[in-house]
């Protein structure tokens, strides 16, 4: 980085850009100006020291190697800070200097890290490992074609050693199983898929089941539909949705991200235009469609992205919006009792509150204890050799926080990857709030029954 005696201004440089449609977004010199400025602001603030390894590394380099001078940071050090950012977004949530807060510094650390990676990919190409992890839909098709062999091999030490060597996926990382059949196939068999002959304004909500529910845990999607049905919400599913694109964008692969985003927008836009709410089961995916699509897709897709983003909701967020209507159903038949609830980082980034938690409070006997710390999984970061140990460090406070409530036999989180992280490092796999609600509507959902008079 540059070395001179001129003080670094906290105000945006002429190189500031968070929009890949702008020419200067791709200018390395313009990027370096912003990296220097943002690192200087963070150096002076230090509010985000606890969120990930990026900030401790940055402050250590500045303090211990460069005598407090940000301008002396070396390229290899900057690369490390960038690569240790796993896009939890919590620094942006806490930062007082963001565009969201209309602050004059216009600082968005996660977006700057994405820009850095995008330029690096443009200059160096996409690594094979990142291509594989960036396309979970293709990986799922391959896994299903193995007729269950992929799931078995993922638990064979010799195979995991090979995966680590070839793909850089840590040998000890617990990986999700692939379902024998997709959510979409089940929804088709159940007559839940939208048919072109149907009036498009017939449906109140459309399910964006996400690639994880589609390929790994279809039951979460089934439970979500059950909850919507019990609350008389007319919900449909649509064929052909792809991954939201976050796994590709994590590594800076804008082209792959935009390809998926365009495909999803073409499917979802007509429903959004007709007024339907689009329910994203995974907070990462709803965050992408709500906050990232409008600013990252190609120019010709931005109007569609804007309309879709205005209609994206978390399932809990939507249900909470109808809680005062007569159809809102609180006739629960069983209860999980006390619940340890983890608030996903990407739900917090959307600033919509914790409606899944609030809905669970409607179940008799449920007293959610909330944990706000990051679990450390964050997309594919925890899967990678270089991220696995750091993900455990980042998630330690969350693991301990969830375990602190000794009376909770049931844990909850909207993020299915966080659930895997807790399962591996804390010993309990949380349920999605929609699953807890669906089971609570059933007599045999949980061992503890709800007396008739306790319901509504």
C-alpha cells in the first residue's frame, strides 16, 4: 500500500464504489484507495474486534508490525484480512458509519471485501474448489445420482482426506446429507406446484425453498407449507428455482452469481408484480434477494430485482404480519417447553426482528432464550481447510450461549447451516422455527401435550 505523510481522510475517496456496474468498481487503484481509507477508519474505531478474525488480524498487523501506520500494510496482509472475512454482516449491522445509516463515511466493510475478491477473481480466475462449492445445485444432482453413496463416503475418513486434498474441504467438517428426493419433487406429487394455467394473482405467498431445503432437508419446506396451511395462507411453490448465488459470490464470482440471480428473478418477478410475498426459508437467501440482488445484478435485471426485493419476507416475518387476523392459528396441541434460540446473522442484517422467536412464544410453555452471537459457519467458510478452525473460534460464544440454558431440550434457528455447526460443536441440532410450529400444531409433535383450554 502507499506510503506518504499525508493523513488519511475518513471521507470516501474518489475510488469508492459498491456497484459492479460502475467502471471504477473494477479499478484496482481505486479499490486500494478505499481499502486504505476503510482500514484507517476501522483502526480508529475498533468496535468490531470480536466478530471474525479479519479485525484482530488487521489490528495486529497495524499495531505490531507497522507502528500504527495503515499505509505500510503489505499485500499479503491485506489478502489475509480479506480472506478471513466470512460475510456474517455483523460488522455492518453494528457499524455507525454505513450507507444504511446515511453516514457521510459511507463505509460498508463486507461489500468492500466482496469487491476485493471480485477483482481478484477477474485477475486470477475462479479456483476449482470455489467453482464446486459455488454451485450446490450441481453437487446435489451428482450426489443423488450416487444413490446414497455420497452420504456414506462423506463419513469415510480416507475419502474425506481425499476431499481435503482435492477440494480443500476440511476432513473433520460435518457435512449435510443429501436427500434421496428433492423438495420440488415432493411438492409436485402433492399438487403444490404452480401451474401456468392458474391466475398468477391467485396466491398470497410463493415459497423460495432455497437450495438447501430443495436438496438436503425437504422436511423444512414441508413444515413451512403445513404452518401456512394451518393459518389459511394460500401458498404455492414454483419449479426450477436455483441457488440464490451467495456461495458463488462468497468467492467473488460475480458472473456465476448473476446467472443464478437472473434465472430466479425471471421466475419470481411475475408473482411479486402481482403482489405475492416471496418467503425465503433460509435467512441468507432472503437477505440476498432483499438486499444484494438490487445492487449486484446486471443493469437490465435491476428493475425486476427491485420489485422482488420489496416482496421478500422471512416466513416468520409474514406470519407475524397476520397475527391480529382471525385466521392466525394458536391452537397448539403439544409444546417443546423452553427453547434456546439462535438469531442468524443474516436475519439480523435484514433488520426485520426475530419473528420466528416471537411466534414460538405463542406456543404454551415456550420461553425462548435468545443467543445473538455468530455461530461461525457462514456459508462455505466453515467447510474450508483455512476456515474450519476459525469458524470454531468465531462460534464459541454462540455454542456456550445455547448450552447455558440447561432447561432447553429443543434448540431453534432459522439458518440450517448454523444448525449443522451447533450439531457438530455443541451437540444439539436446532430445528427451524417453522418445524417447531408445525410439530406444535400436532398432538404427537412433542411429548408434552397442551391442554385444550390453554390453546386459543
